[in-house]
């Protein structure tokens, strides 16, 4: 995933990692790319334990440009004072941890209210699970749902259609492939 996102980010605006998680593989390399341009990396996660874990990683590496954001109110406050504020929003491997309706509502909220330049969403490809020899329906037991490539695209299109705005949308495939089936799915969404 990291390499797939690296090719889609220019690191010329701040990054908001929404639902970053304690073991975010993006935190260190992406913040280092931004620090060269004196740009911040915002790591949002509502879980206090995750926030502590992220802060430990920041302290260990002495990173100065990462801000841990603990609440949606603080996320939205980022641009309250500056109407020109913009960022790249990464929302990776998060939607499947939410109930599908809540994930759709959150994505709709992003589309309507967040001043992102790019929104990158990734999720596991359910079709790939057959190669993991799982004894459960989803890749991890904390996943609420997973979709095939066609289902994911239809889901994204339905969300975009529901907000009534126009966006540029590009779907992409991530990770290992077996018989042409990729491990994870992604979408890049930009304002028209």
C-alpha cells in the first residue's frame, strides 16, 4: 500500500491520515517527505491508546512535523481559520472496520466538507481472500465487511452520486496479485 500511495502523493501539501492506527506504515516515511518542505503530517485516531503509541513513535524518531489529532472537532478546526487550507487525505484500510453505513456517511462528509486536494481510500479485496486459506469470511476478525472490486467501485460511485457533486475518480489496484486478482483496492478522488 505504501508504495502505491507514494506514487499518488506529491508531498507539497500537508497530509491528514484519518484513522492512522498505531502501526501506520505511512507515518514515518510520509512525515519525513513532508518535513523537507516544512509541512505537517496530521495523524487522526480517536483511540487514546493509539494516540499514545503514535506519540511514542514520534518521540523515538524526534519527528517535529507530526501532530496527533484526537477528535473530529480538532480535525475540522485545521481549516476553520484559513479558507485556502488544503491537504491530501489518506483513509487507508479503515472503512472495513466501520459498519458499512457509517463508512459511507463518513466518506460523504469528507466529500462535502473537507478541503482535500486528493482523497485516497484503500480496502482489502475480498476476492483475494481465497488465497489466504482463511477459516473466516473476512481477512481479519475486526472487519465488519469487505468487498470485491466491482462491489467497491459501485459502493464508491453510490456515495459520490449521493452527495451531488462532481469529482475525478480513479480506481487502482494494490499489492500482490494472483491470477490477476490484487490483494487490496484503492480509489483516488479529486475535486473537479
